[in-house]
C-alpha cells in the first residue's frame, strides 16, 4: 500500500483538489476527519482511529474511522470501526490492550483491544438536558478489525456537565488500576477502575479563572532526559487561546499518584506542543513496547477556526507527521517537551542535496526546484550575522509565497502565509504567525518538513515547533533562502528529496 493507500469502495465523491492531498501525512480517502482517536500498538501494527463522518466533507454524526501502519508513515485504510447507535454519536476517546483481561472480554492468550469513547446524544442536547455526553466502551478480539459494544453502556453516566468527553485511559501499575482522564468543560477529571467497566471519580485539575473549553486530554509518565527522574505530563487541547489564535494543544508537567495530578511548575504553568495554528487534539499511542520505549504522538493538522471551510472537496483534513516527544529540564522548576518527527521517516529519504556556495546568487540560495514541493530541509545559520529577517521562501508558478524564517529584531521565528495562495474562505486564515526563539547560542537550526500544502518547523532542538497548512493556486515548486550575507550566514545545510514508497 502507498503512504495514503485508498479504499476503492470509498470513491463516492470526485473532486479536482487532489493537488492539495499530501504524500506523507495521513488523510481520509474521502469526506470529513478530525481528532485522532484510540491510537494503540498491537502485534506489529500502529492503529489510528479518528473522528469521521462518511457522508459529508463537513462535521456530522461522528464515527470512528480506522487505519493501520507498520511504520507510522504508510497507512492502510480499514473499514469504519465504530458507528453511532441509540446512545449517540461516537466522539473522541482512546484504546488500550487489556493484557490481563481485567474486563473479561477476552482471555490472557487473546487479550481484548478495548476502545473507550464518548457517546454524544444529539436529541438530548437539543432538549437542553445535561446528560447528553456519557462514556462507553467496545472491544475487539481480532486486532481491531471488528468491534462489539459493551451491553451495559454507558460505563460513566452524566447528569451534571454539558461538556463531559474525550476519555484517555492508561494502566497505572503502582495502584494496579486503569486511570481515565476526561475533559469536563474547563478542567480535567480523573476516574479509576479495576475492570474498565466500573469507574470511580478520583479528583480534578484545573486553572484558576479558566474560561476556555478543554478537550482531548492525555496523561502519561515520561523520564526526564539524562536522569532517572520521572514526571507526568497532562496534555489538554484548548478550544481558544492558542499561541497564534484559535485551537491548540497544551500541556502541564507534574506528578500523578493514581489519585491526583499536581503541577510541578510555578503558577500552574502551561506550555504548548505546537506554536503554529494547525496541530489540535494531539495525543499519544498506547502500548508501545517497553523495548521501544518512545512516547509517540499525532495531532489533527487543522484549526476549528476554518477547518470546515478549507478548499478541498473530496476529503477534509490531514494529520501531522507522527512525532516522538522527550522531556527535558530547562530551569530549576521547569520541564518542557521536545518534539521531533519519528525516526521511521528517514527511510523515505531519497537524494541528499548539500547546499554549497555555488547555489548562492547574491542574497539568494536555491534549495529545491521541482514540483510538487515535497522535501525535508535542514538549515543551519548564524543569527549574530543577521541584519534583516532570515527567510525561506516556498513559491509556485502562480507567485504563491509561503515565508518561514527568523526575525532578529524580535528574536522570533515566523511562518507567513498571507500570500501563500487561497485564503478568502476565512478572514482568519491569511496571517503571519510567530513564536519566541528559545535557543541561547548563535547557531540556529531549522528543520523543515514540507509536504505540498503544509510545513512543520522544528527548531531549538525540538523545544519549538510550528505547523501551518496552506493552499497554493498552483503547486509549490521552488524553495529558496533569502537574507543578507548568505555566504557568512549559512553553515551546514542539506535537503532530502523524498520517495513516497520505500
């Protein structure tokens, strides 16, 4: 199968927008997709479930779509996993392997894959009640290919909260219990269970005077790089207030004892996994083998400000590239996550092009010149010699121009998509996004993943990430560096062309 292998049975809408479909980012074959769900690893397969509406390219009654991969890059589409029923739509959630068969749904020899999700009852919502979101479970005994819903759903009813959703479940070895974290309006609530069926409320965590809606939480332990210390990360996606507007994925670092989460950083400090506008609902894979040991995450590559209006027709939305996150201590009472594209991606590198001085003409340097613009670029430069913004221009034959760069006057990175193509579909789309530079030294390294209509920028050794999408009128086909004193500025630089099939 190819990177985005299609299911011929789903060819139910014909559009002329395949020029926007990325090569290396997961997309649905057709129709609407949003949050990644139920990401779990089992028997050599990475499972990706996702919010899916198979009858339209805008949001509707939610299902769980399903795909699997051997390497996190090439995906095979599978049939829809979970359909709405009399209890409601199937909203976001998670999945685990119940290795000890605590649920009784399988056996220890054939442990069940258990999905935990939110039921959303649209009719009850219309009537104005507060019990329209509840938590349900389903299980599979054949590697996620077919599913059976638990007969006694919902496992957590609800009479008090209009926003009560997106369960993330993990096994907590110290307490020998399953822990669920739920997004409940403006906070996270924690529940515990011994069998995935009966749940007890434990505690909650929130911010003082919080007014934003919390969604898609995640909770996991992670070792601090270079130490024996373990901290806990609570991930929460916010429906507003992200660094560059709209929706975004944030996180807190602290401790969790099986009962309560406490923030280890002063003033309940909150950080963001991505400073761009297009990484929402980012969550981690469950059950990654201990011998692998990585914490792997994936996000929805869009923003609720304009997600339903972007100029694609046959399909809507893509996922970010899968990322490995690590935790580092950056101050006496401060920990931050670093992110980088998973190592598996390097297998798709085709040709390596080193950037030499003969590619420089005045203040310009040609990095890439072919259509479409799909490549991995690693650019290192000396910011102490910058007298004007250091810019990387991605352009098309229609003069669409996306600019990525560093501005020494404000010591920040930026992505400017104001002239990068079609933007009239939403007044908030055409904008320049920026974030502070966190590096201390003069050498800055910009690691760019360009995939036709998206860019993911990794810099500050992974402490800073920016993800933005764009829609050029014609295919982007050229990447250039523009700045003063290029021959003095540029250090080690290279571009990898990419092959969609290994």
